[in-house]
């Protein structure tokens, strides 16, 4: 059994790494040194080892939970106490494995990808803090503690998306991500305050019990759950707050892999899973989660069909898969949604790192300038195809088992959403293998004309070549996980371990499709999507240009991303009414809020200055004031005594 002190170390180790790199290594060590990477890898490797220990301990523990003593943080009058506490249950244990495995692979890969970058130490400092923030979010046992880490995850994503801040596009993308996710965070904070106002507690376990027993119910429960879901919509880029995630591709590719697989976007899905008893006892809130998830899945997939930037294809794929997870939570429960998150983390991290490997060789992310790379980059090619097959839901890879659990639960609960999910299966397979054939099939089309690599650094690649072993070994490890991670659900053990919902299990799944046709239908649709991509982008039996011309209005709609960016830019950012409203808020903040604070500060300074002038050091003056004081006391006693 893991000692509770070791549980704290899971997220403290990356914090120590951040402190050492930020305050010791970065000021004192030359940028070309790799010591920052080694420190980060060691810290996250330690967190992974402790997470594995914790997972086995949770598996062996009664009710699959290990008690961790709280630390008193804040004591307020009237008996209100806020604790620093951790939850170590099955949900936490699974998420710790996801975060630490993916983060460790990303940090190792980054040793090759970020080599020579002048911001190398800064990069690893932020990556350590980012990983620490997500681990703290996963472990937190009360909403205040969770919200602190929630905001730290957003702050770190801002730093890392805008890592190459000298590029205006990167700086703008960082600001966009920060502002859009704040809209969702406002709902999350409102939900937290509503819960506290009606229950007097921030403790997650207590809130679960109040919802289960019916003490917390009705309108309060529904609005609190929807407020919490609003936070998840922002962080997990669900419709309509999805617009920040494609632009987040401006950050380094390993950052994209971490954001899309294990940290930022996974935080929203985790939040809904952590607070699931509240949603479970509010039909309206749970239905909202399922509907938003189903709409997001097909909505994002449609945009992935037409993008030419490989990272943007993967970005829309992430939004779509997150919609699947929300759909799984809304229709099937925690086990199904988190099982897909668990499998998705490995193949999505692999896809992004594969895209980074391709960029490392060609200097571009534009698939129209690639082609033929399977001959030059065999390891990247094979691992990328494995991940693409997994995300398409091809048997027996991991994505098949979790995606079909979502499809089956949607069919049983929300038939309309089931049909949306099945269409998305076809679209996912098509756009992923469109990317495979455009990138690795045919002949090489020359790469970036200016031969510039990532981050604006000169990439002397010339002819395409395979990435170094420090980059390909993480690809291979993630490929193995993309094949076998679904085996955890042998005989439905994953669902039993999570304690929420049911899953069909691997062994049952081998025979279940013969009596329940849904997985086979899903598999056939995925196969048809792959076949269509093969016909259009490998054999050219069908002209992609002609198909685009036949459906030009739809192609334009998808390519312009439904004009959501223009909508938000013109309606909210540039609209005179909103500009005036926001300007009024700014003036109130500057004049009223800041003015009051500054006025109090100036008053204290002025009074201190007056008292200082009275302290002259002259004994005669002190004696005079003492005499005046004595006379004043005598006067008060004589007349008012």
C-alpha cells in the first residue's frame, strides 16, 4: 500500500523540477545544456513510478480508494475550514497514469524536437509546471483546491501555446485560448459558489453524498451541474467554445501532444467524471452533456475533412473525440467516457508526435508539400498508421473497444445522438487516412520552400530523413499502448474498477458482435471511410477537386470553420455595444476598484508620513506632546467622568 506522503509527491516532484529549472538552471546554465530536460524527465519519471504504485494500491484497497489525511489550509470565522486534501480513488489512479505516461513520452521526445531552441530551459520549466498543475487537478479533493489547479492549467497553456511569442500568430493564439476558456471558467466558478451557498461545503465527497441522498436536488443541483459543465466546455473545447483549440497549434508540437492527449482538454472530461453524481441526479444536466458531446463530435469532424495542415486535422480530431467522451459520459457513465479518454490519450499523443517528426524532416505541416515519406521515415510511418487505425476504431486496436462502448451506450440512451456518432465514425476514418495518404503516400513533393523547421529555427534537413531515436522511441512505446491499452477491459474489469457504469469487456466483445450488430456496423463504416480516402488520395480513382466542386457550399462552410471566428470577432470583439460595455467595466475596475484600493494605500502612506514628521528626536517636543496628552485626559475625566 502506497504511504500517503508518497501520494503528495506525485505532483510535488514536477513542482520541484519547475522551481529548480526556473530559479537555478535557467539563470546559471547555458541554453545549449540539456540539464533542464534531464531534470524534468527524472521528476515526471518519478511521478509515473509513484502513480503505478498508487494504481496497484487502489486496485487492492477496499472500495478502490485509499484515504489521504487532509492538511488545514484556511480557517474562517463561523467554523468554515478549507482543507488541502487529495483523493486517491480509481478515477484518480487512471488519470495519473494517463498524465504521467504521456507527459514522460513528450518530455523524452522534446529532447530531440527542441534541441537547439534558445528557450530550451524555459520550455522545460513550463512543461514541469503544466504537468504538476494537471496532476494536482486530478488529485484535489475539494472544489477550491481543484479550481486553483484548474486556473494554473489554463495559465500554463497560455505560456506554452505562446512559447514562440516573437511570432504574432503564436501570441494571438495564446491570448485567444486564455480568453475563451475564461468564459467557461466563469460558469465553473459560479457553479462552485452556488454549491457552497446551498451546502456550506467545498468537499467533493460531501457534495456527492448530498446529491445521492437528495439533499442537494432540484433547480440548484441542475444549475450547479450546468455551471460546472460550462467550465468543462471551455477547457475541453466543446461547441461553442471550441474555437481556441485549432489556433493552439501555434505552440511547439510536443506541447500540442500534451494539451490534446493528457492535460488541458482532458481536464474538462475529468471534471464531469469527478462530479458525475451531481449530473447523474439531474436529468437536464446529463442530457445537456450528451447533446453537446454528440453535436461537437460531428461538428468538429466535418472541419477535419478539408484541412490541409496536419496539426489542424488532428486538432479537429481531438475536439471530435472529446465530444465522443462527453457523449459517453452523458449516456453511459464514468467508465465509458474515461475508458475512451484513457485509450485516446495514447493514440492522440502518438499522432501529434508523429506530425512533429514529419515537420522535423520536411520543415512544414502542410500535407500538400509532403508525400512519399513512408520510404524515408519508416518508424514514423508505421506508428502513425497504427494510431490512425486505432482512432478510426479498427479491431482489435484500443480505439475499437472504447469507441464502440460509446456508440452502444448512445444507441441505448439517445438514438438521435447514436446516428450522429455513427456518421462521425465514417468521417473520422476518412480524414485520418486522407492525412496518411497525403503525408506518406505517393512521391515527395519538396517540403517547405524556405526549408525552415519548427519555431523559425533553420532546419538543415535537405532530403527527408527519419527522426533521431530520442524521438522515435516514444513513438514506438505509444504505438504499443495504442494497440494494447484496450485490453485492460478484459471481461469488463475496467468498468468494475471505476465503479460507475458497465462496459462489455474484451472477451465478451469477441462474441457479442455476432448478436449485437452495432460494433460491426461501426467497423464497416470506418472501413468505408478508409476506402474512400484510398480511392481519392492514393489511387486517385475519384478526383478530390471534382468532389469539392460538387459540394462547394459545404466545402466552403467546413473550410471557413462555419465562420465562427468571424462571428465572435465581429459580434463580440468589434461590436460597438460590447466594446462600450467592456470599456465601462474597465473604467469601473480602474476608477472604482483600483481607486478604492489605491486610496486606502495612499491614506496609510500619508498618515505614516505625518507620524514620521512628528518623530523629530527632540525631547522638548516629546515633553510638550506628553503634557498636552495629560491635560486632555484630565479634561475628559473632569467633565465626563
